[in-house]
């Protein structure tokens, strides 16, 4: 019993040996890595063009084991002379695809589904965390790490278009 007590005391002493300077550096390194990851998200994703819509910086985050939802982001530019309206159709690996916007009502911030995403001629819409995004709901199977997902949309109530969103 005395031996166990000395091992415990020694362990506590070793853990507390980390200086405040070292602890501060570890926190700063973690913050720096997180910021770099946010800036890099979607950066390696090639631009995609479908029926006059250009998607750049596309990515989604594969949900963890306990998560049933994910979100997809990127910037969509309408290169046509017409309003382009996207309606969510389907997402590979997920039961449902929805278009969401983040709204604030009083002190409460919440997501709200949108019927469609309208993009005026020559304009861009940025899909980003805390703003508009594509919501991927109810994972249907385990998604292998690094696997892209394909999102399908109905365009102007006529054609179906698809975009690939690489995993981040």
C-alpha cells in the first residue's frame, strides 16, 4: 500500500513539472493548428462547374461515431445571366440533404431549413460554419476517412446537378 502511495505522489510530481511557459506554448500551438486547419479547409478542393454554377473550396467534415449529422461548405458562384435556384435532393452516405441558414432570434442562434438557395446572376454565396450551409442528416453507413460525398440538387425545377465535397 505504501508503495502505491509513493507511485501516486511521484506521478503527480511529474505531471506538475511542466512549467507555466510550456503549458502556455502548448495552448498557443493548439490554437495555431486550429486556425490553420480552418484556413486550409476546402483549399485543396478543385473548382467544379455544373450548368453555370461554379463551386469552389468545397468540403465537409466526416461525422464522428456518435454524430448523425454533418455540414458541407464552399462558395457557389452563378456565372449565368439568370437567377439560379438550388433545391436539396440527396447526399451520398446520408438519408437527407437540406439547405440551412443560421438565424438569430433575440439571444438565441438557430438553424432554419430553406426551401431553396437562390443565387442572382454574377453573384456568389458563401456556405460557411455559422452561416448558410448544406446539412447532411442521418448517416446511413460508416464513412471511410478521407471519403468525399456527392450532393445532388434540383436546379431551377428542371435539371439535376451533382457536386463532390471532399472530406476534411
